[in-house]
């Protein structure tokens, strides 16, 4: 069961708290089953019910057996029943009733009387039966011995008598009865034991109440309560046993505190602990005993208590709690030593603390399970650190620190301390803490080794559990140890780590302190470069005393002289960029984010730097890196650019999340059925996100392109400094300002890349050429002036000594001339020499252009020497006049109307119009008037009668209309002197050729609407007759020709009844053909006659040999051209009256022409 | 009386540091800094379980000479009080009330429109109040 019990019983001085059972009756019978019984008892759990409402617990119980002895029975009301015989069993083997009556009965009677006399209710009578084969076959006896006993001794408590088959014999059926016996004993034993325990508890409580009475002794009480703890431990209730020990612990602590505060009534016993310390034997976990002679010292008592607590914890598998309780325990011990003013030889307490912590650590390591590493590392880390501190203090005391030699006094101290530790040899492969400490104190090397080992373990464990800061602090101690050892490089490594952590958390004081220590390390190591770096940091640290800063500043300047190559140091706290500004330059037109700078001009940056150096320092030069924008604009946008040419300190510094405006948005959650489920506000820009640690390493970018201060050295004073940097913008493109670098001797201080990125754009303006017309549109046939302007861009054009010539070439029909003043020759190409070649200069040249009349679109190609591509300019010329003609016919006479529309912006004066039509004679309708003014958009018409001879065929006639025109009105333009020279231009002739064909009149039509016979008037809604007569012109008669006529009546005015179209054939006769159609007027009033349209009708079989088959199937219609048909009744109207009303006028239908 | 009062910002940088013995300040700073490990640990592990209203973290860790107590506001501002470990007069309840007082004067101080959040506290009146809390004279 509980192996601890055996351990305990074997260990000297450990009390056996098993209940004692006495045996009476046939003792020899019992002796043969004693062993089996004592083994069987603790094998199964038994439920233990307790008083005071405490929960029932399942416990294992075991027992010690002794022979019955009346004298040993406890007295009535004795409290320490635990140590007395508790339970009494009478054993008998008697099966014979008669024998029972004679002897056994009396024995039992005596035994029981004695027990009752002592008021002991816990007894049991066991009758062991021995079965033999014979008896089994017999009938059961009427009364057995058991029955007899039961009736005589235990009438009320039947469970006090039990029979059992002799378990000595290995028979299966015996097992049941045996089990019954064991269970009975277990139950009864526990009942009595429980009673005993509660008695003990009562007594303990009673004793505790008396603790302030004089004469009360803690140690006595301690033993009492420990007995209770041991009882609980025996029963396997380790947690409750731990509670007892914890109570003792707390009670003792309270006494010490009270004793210190003078509230020491009744604690005279405390002075016993105030003896000076003579032994500091190592704390030992596991079985141990409280020394009794001499009385235990404070440390011994504490150690004993702790080891008991640890024992209970280990039994309940709480290894990590052993570790977690250790440090408070050690602190409490050392504090109590102080409070009680216990004198101890120097180092003795440290020895003890060291040994204790190491013992705990070793024990934990032994019991550690893989799944508890995390939980227990949390507590062991500080223990390792504590142990290393203690060892170091011991080393200090004994002169074992590196660089020191122990004096004889110190050697004596070591011997004395070692003696006080006592001896506790461990195994060679796992030395005990005492061995380790003794070994460490023996020599410096072993001390160093042990110390570094412990510290390393502490650091590793701290790092493992994520307590980086604590690990760094141990690292600092190790570093100081290494400094003593002279291994400054190692020390520097630890210090650098610590520094990084301090900087990460922005603990400036600590960082500065570490920086000073680091500087010393580097100085000792002779690492000038790092030394300079550290010196610079110290010199700029405002947390440090000014005197120290000055001295390190001087150190830095001196050491700088010893550098052999450039040393790069980040700005960090040394310099701070307050603002950066691009001076000058125009804000970009294209994007608002960049400053525009023209190529080849100066870019100037004004940099305001705050120096934290304690004094002025001479800088060789300052540079700012310039990075060309290689990436596309979108990514640059993301990085956040400033929309101005300035970044101030506010921008350079990291944005404080606390000061950011929260972007709170409405957030609605809908259920599935679109009902609102919840409404809330959401902050999208998560301002609580931790900013990246600002100690990201500063990369030294390539200072390929940069702006600088030039060669002259300048001085940076503490506080604000304005530094002007400039450079020539050579390349075109967008540039970002990158890092700032300031050179001091060979030290190069560099900043982080400036964010947000400040950018400027270097631009180049290309030369440009323009060909501009005047205000008005270009007109053909008139000489006009255009201007060619050539602007040189932002750079001068390479000419190789020659002059720049711009070549213009015009398309055919357009001629150009460069000479405006003298009126030179027009040509198709023109070369213009540009004299002015300075950047941004513009040369303007006027050229004359002249387009030929019928042409409209022209092109001028400009060829520039600086561009391989030629530049085409499309010019559109409009004619100054627009002329149209129309043919009019009266019977066979022909008239031509010519309309002239002015298209020129300015007035034109026209005159001398004439028309010539082949050899026909032309008679103008108008008298020959002089010049006329034709403003823009106005028209003038001229009408001529053409005297044509009637012919069978109408020969196409070539006609040409001529007109003379001139720019400007005849008279009133003279006032406008600023008008162009066109006003005095000579008259030009405009000729308009056209052709007349199919002009001969072939047919005449007459149409007439008459009411039906008997009616006087045409009435609305009554059918009338439409007489259409078509007659062929005499001279143009074609025999056998057919015509198609169609009546095209306005459907809202006329309804044509019956047919609307038909074919008329002209046979040999040239008489007029008349067709009568029925039409019905729909409105009253004077209605225009329905229109009659004639077309040539080509029958289906006409010319069947010449045409394709498809065309043969259908007859075709061919329209006549204007002038071939003369409609004599065009424009006539007929008067229609309403149906029933009287006509408004009684007159005959009037024909209006 | 406590021997040190410190206010640590959200980013773990010190915002205010006062101690009874200025010569000891650097050493105390090291101790306070390392206690941040424990605070972080407690915040990370206990966040889900513990009551949010309980800002007092109890003893962060104890040294032979000192005991360090912690308190974290909802905005992760840490208050730390260091007490001499021989001082038995200050129990958890007293420490708790000291923290509450510090919290209240801290809240008053950052309500000042001239105080920039996240900057170290330099206000003299704050310092006076904080030291009087530290010395237990309030």
C-alpha cells in the first residue's frame, strides 16, 4: 500500500501510527493467520465517515497486532488513544458446544468484562471453523458455538461475532468467509480508529487554544499536531496531512512575527530558538527526523517542516508546488533569522539557503515528469537564480571571486562553513548539494565553474518560460562576473543582450547604465569601433550625469582618430531629425504628392537635426540618400507619402496609436429572416495593435545618389541645427529621400530611412512645335497667315555648330511661303531657321499658306532635327462660297436658279456673275447689278433662262457659273485698319461648273377634281372625280411608251376610292390620255389636289433577250428626272364644302394657281 | 510605507518612477523591469478566466529584501509597488488600496489636456501625490 509507511517505520524515530489490535483467546490459532490478516487489511479501501460534516474519504487502514494484556488497556477519557490498543479480538476454534460451555465461555466473559470496565466498545469474537469431510455430510447441529456466543454476549450487536472457515486451508469456499472477516475487521477497526482520531483532534484544538498561556510550548504542540498529520498520512490522506503541516507552519510564522512586534505573551519558548546557529546541515527532503537532542534550531525545525510538506506534495504528485513553495520558504527562513536576531557565522545562512535550494532543485529533477516541465520550470527558474546569487555571495565572502586571492581568514571561514554543513555524501554520479558546495568552495576554478553553471541554468530556464527580462538580469550578473574574470568579450555579449531588451522596453536609465558598462568592456577589450559606438550613445544619453557624458564624448573624439576605416553608427538617440524640407521647386501639376524640379537645376533640402551630443562637434559632411522610384506608383502610394514638401518631427516620429482618431463604424447583424439581430459599433483600424519594436536594425543603404553639404566641414551644436543639402538634378524621374548620413571623421552616423517618404520629381521639358492658324477658319483660295512657334524645352539642343532648322512640307494643292513681308515665292516645302536655342526660348515665325480651290484637307509635315519622328499637322480649308443650282420648268421653257451662300467669316463682295451653257443662249433674269456684299451665311440667287431648242434627245449641257469676289465689303471695311491685308486684296474669280442633263419636258400633266354629275360642289364625304390628263410634248413623242401614274393623296385629306395607280400607253397618236379616278375629300375648305406622279413603265417582257431572267418576271418603274414632267396643275386647290350645310361661297370651285 | 511606486505604460516603458531612496533607484528599476515578465505571464494566462474587474494582480514575486506587487488597468497600464519584505504592516488589503489611490491620481493626471498619452508623467503635483501615497501619509 503506502510504501512510505514502510519507509517510515524503518527510519529511526518515525512513529508508527497504525492502530493496535489485541488478540485474546487461542493465540496460537491467531498466530497462524496473523500475517495473512495484516497483509489483507490494507489491500482494499474502506469508507471513512467523519464527524463535523467533513466529507467521507476512502482510506486504507492497516494494523499492528499485539497479544491481549489487561494492563495495557487505555484509561477512560485518555486522549492519545492512537498509541493505545484500540481494538480487541477474541479468537476461538472451538466447535463443540459442550467444550464451549465448559471453558471458552468463561474466558470470553472475563475478557469482555475487562473491556467494558475500561469503557471500550470495540471488540470482536471470531470463531474459526475447521471443516472436515465427515461433518459436511452430517446434518447441521441445532446450535453452533457461534449461535451460543451470539445469544450470550452480543444479543444487540450481532456484528460483533463472526465465524470464519479456517483460512489456513487453501479452499475456494474459504475465500468468501475470509473476505467477510477482513471487511468486518476493517469496518469495526476504522470506526474505533475514527473515534480515536476525533478525540485527538479535539485535544489538538484544545491545546491550540491555550497557545498564549504561559508555559505553553510550541514544540510540544508541534509533536501533537504532527501526530494527527501522521495519522492522516497513514490513512493515505496526504492532502489533509499537508494541511496539518501548513497550519503548523503558519502558526510558527505568526509567533515569530508577534514575537518580533513585542506581542510575545506566553511565547517564552521562542527564546529557545534564538540560540546562535551552530549547525547548518543541508535541508534533506525525504525521510528525516527532527533532531531532539540538542533541541532543534530554527533552521532545523523549518527544514523539517518543509521536508514534511514536500513529502506530502510529492506523494500527491505536485512536484511543481514543491518548487514554488521553496523560494517563499527560504525567504521566510532568512527573514525569521533576522527577526529573531539569531546570530550566525557569516556565510552560514547563505550556505544553508544555497544547499536548500539545490536540494529542492535536485529533488524536483528526480521527480519531474515530462508534462510538468512547463509548470515547474516557472518556479525552478528563480530558484536557480537564487542559488547562483547565494553562491556568489559565498564566493565574495570567501575570496573566491576571480581576481582575488583568499586570505587566511577567508580560508578559515571556508573550513568553518564546511564543518557546519556536516557530511552528507551522495553517490559519485549524483553528488549531494553539500558535496557540490564543498567542492565549489575548495578552489577558485571549481567555484567559477559551479557559479557559471548555475547562472547559465537560471538564464536558460528563464528563457524557456519566456521571462526574458529576468534572464537578462541574470545575464548582467554573469557579465559582471566575466568582467572580473577578464573575459570582456563574453561579458559584452551578455550586456548587449540586456541593452537590447532595455531598449526594446524603452527603459532609458537602464539602457544608459548598460551602455556605460558595455563601453568599459569594449575599452578593456580594445575594440575601438564598438567603443566609439558605445561612447557616442553615452554622450548622447540625457539620463546620465553631464560629467560622465563629457568624458565619454572626449573619449569618443579621441578614439575616432584611431579608426582606420569608416564606422557606421545609427542615429538612434544621438541625433534626431526634426524636419526635412525640400526648398524651392514648384508643386507638381500631375500629382500633388511630389515637388517638381527641372532637370539640371539644383535640388535643395533643408534638414533640421537635433543633436544630443553634450558639446559642439565638427562634421565633415552630411548626405541624404536619394532613391529613384523604380516601383510603380501604386506601391509607393501605399507606403504613404506626404502631400507636401515638408516632413516635420511629428511625421518622423512614430504615430502614437493613442492619438489616432478611431474609425468607428456602424455594424449591424441581421438574422436569416433579415430582421435586425444586433447593432454595434466596430473600430476598424484596430489601434490597439502593438507597434513593431522600434529597434529594427538600421541598414546602411547605398549612397549612390545623394545630396550633400559639399566639402566644407560644419559644426553641429547641441540642440537644433539647420543643415542645407543640395545637388544637381541630373536624371529625370521621381526620387525619394532616403537615409541621412552625417560624417564625423571616420564615423558615419546614419538615420533610418525617412518615412513617410518625401519625394521630388525631376522633369525634362521637350522642345515643342506648334502651327497655329488665325482666329478664323482656313479658307481655300485665299492667302492666309499661320504662325509656327518653336519652343525650346528645359535643355539646350545639340546643334554641332549648325543652326537648328525646322522643315515644313505641305501636301499637293497647298503651298507655303515663309516670307510674309516681301511676298516671296510659294512652294511645297519651307525651311525655317531657329536662332534662339536657349532653354525655354520661343521662336515664332509667320508663314503664308494658300490652298487651291477644290481641295479641302491638306497636311503640313513638320520635321524637327531633334526628333526622328515628323509631326503631321492636318489643315482643313473651306471654300469661301457655296454654290448650288436648281432647274425650273414652265411647259418647255427652262430656267436655272443659282444660289450663292457666303461661308467666309468676313463679308465678301461679289459681282460680275455670268452663266454660260454650252452654246445655248442664256438670258439673265436680273439686271446686271454691281458688286454686292455677301455676309457669312447669307445667300444670293441668280436666275437665268436657258433657251433650249426642242430636240428629240436632250443633249447634256455643260454649264459654268462665274463670279468675281473679293474679301471684305466694298465700303465699310475700309475703316478697320487692323483688318488683314485681305481687305485690299484683288478680286478673284470663282467658277462653278455644272452639267444639265435630261432637261427636256416630255409630258404634261393636268389634274382636276370635279363633283359627280348633278352636284354643284364637292362635298365632304362624297365621291368626286379626279380627272388626270397626260399629254406628251410634241417634240419628244416616243411611240409605244408606257407610263405609270400614281395618285399620292394625303390620307387625312383625300380618300382614293378604287384604284390609285394605273398604266397609260401612248400609241401612235399623241393625244392626251385622260384617266378618271374616284376620290373623296375628307375635309372641307380649299384642299390641294392629290399629287399625281408619273414614272416610266417598263413592261415585264420588254427586252427579254438582254436582261437577266429575274428582271423579266417583274415590270419595272423608272423615275423621270426633274424637268422632264411639267405638272400644270401643281398648286391648284379645290373648294370642298361641308356635306349638309350651305356652301360658304356660292361660286364655282376656284382654281388657284 | 512602500519603497517604490512605478507606472509602466502599455508598451512596457516606464512612465513614472518614484522611490523612497533615490540612490537605490537603478536597482529598483531592474527589479521592476523583471517583474514585467510576471505581469505579462499573468495577463496572458489568466485573461480568459479571471474577472476583468479585478485589476490587482497580487504579489508578482518576492525577493529576500523586497516584495513586488502589481496592478493592471484595463488599458494595460501597469502599476507596481515595491515593499520592503520585512514590512509586515502592509498586507494585501493595504496594498490594494494604495493601488486604487494611484489609479485614481493617474486617471486624474491623464485627464489633463496638456498631458500627451504615452509620454512619461512629469507633473509635479502628481509626483507629490504619488510620493505621499508611497510614504503612506495619505
